[in-house]
């Protein structure tokens, strides 16, 4: 009985300590390098994270030209690869001209990209590691097959290196353009910076430098790798979504 009372007192003390720490905790200001919606900003406020958000990239979908549509519909490259939701959006915009039955296998980096493909009736395989490196591992047993890689103008070279190393037949189709933009901000106002793409990383550091060792948070492995060149304090979200990224910020500030 005495032990039970002792354990309950310890539990009560721990809960009280946590409540007091939350009451005295200073609100942290977070900069997101992409635009967020109202639900995401409100989610941050519940965790004492005041979020400012500014887009550091702009994406324009490309018109898929007739010769590229003919290549897609030829069936010569039946294994399709998407590493971005933007590539899927471009395909979606041209869906009426595309013969989806000519595709045999589809691969997507990340659940969000796979979910976007489902909207047009395509089921995609996803690597365990949501990165181009993880996809390369998944494709090793298929290296003698041919691939159609839907990309943007700033795509990483990881998959291209894989195709060339394994002498895999492939075609790369640029279906969207990413433009780097740098809004005017004062970094002194922020306790942490969040990034959701390698392109946003490159755009941000093209014009800005971190102040006072501000921690950087990445939504995925590829983004985290891009940040390592610029910061010694890089944290990775547990899941590849904005809510998990905000939770990672909150956990970091609780522990620091």
C-alpha cells in the first residue's frame, strides 16, 4: 500500500512538473519555407509554435508536347517513376491524352505522391525509405527493364546515376519547372526553420544565412541531406507531412 502511494505521488509530481513547464514555456517562432493552410498553423499554435510561412519556390506545370505524349503512349518504357506530386499533377492535367494501360509498373517516392497517383487510377509502389536512394534500392532487381522518369528542371541526379550505372534503358521527361524565389524576411525573429523540399533549401540559402545556430527541420531524407551542407543542427520529421514536422519542432523545444 505504501509503495502504491509512493508511486502515485511520483506520478502526480511528474504531471505537475510537466504542466508547470508548459505554463512557463516561451512561445517559439517557426519559419516555414512553404505556404501552409489554416489547420496547420492552428496545429502549431496548440503547441506554442507561432508559425510564419513564405514560399521559397514556385512551380509551373509544363505542357506535355505531342512527341512526349507519343513516347508515353508507345509502351516502350512501361515502368513509370514519380518523385514529386508536381509531376503527377502535370500528368493529371494531360490525362485525357495519356493511355494509362501502357504502364506496367509505377513507383513513387513518398505516400503523398502515391496518394496523388491514386486520384487518376494508378497504384504505385513506394520504397521503405522515402527518397531517391531508397527507390534505387527497390529498382535493383529490375535494372534490365526500361523506365520513364517524370521530372522537374531541378531534379536530383540520384536516379539518373542509377540508370547509367546499371545501363538501364530510360527516358526522362521534364513535366514541371521549379523557380527559386527569395521573399524578404528577418531571420532574427525565428527560433527554427522548416524545409519541405531540397529546392526550398537551395533557394533559402541562396540569399540567407542562419542566425545563432538556428535548428533546421526537414520533412524527408532528401531534404535533410540537402541541409547538411548548411547547418550542423538538422532534425528529421518522423513522417513526411507538415504536422509531423511541427511535432518535431515542439519535441525539440521541450527537450532543449
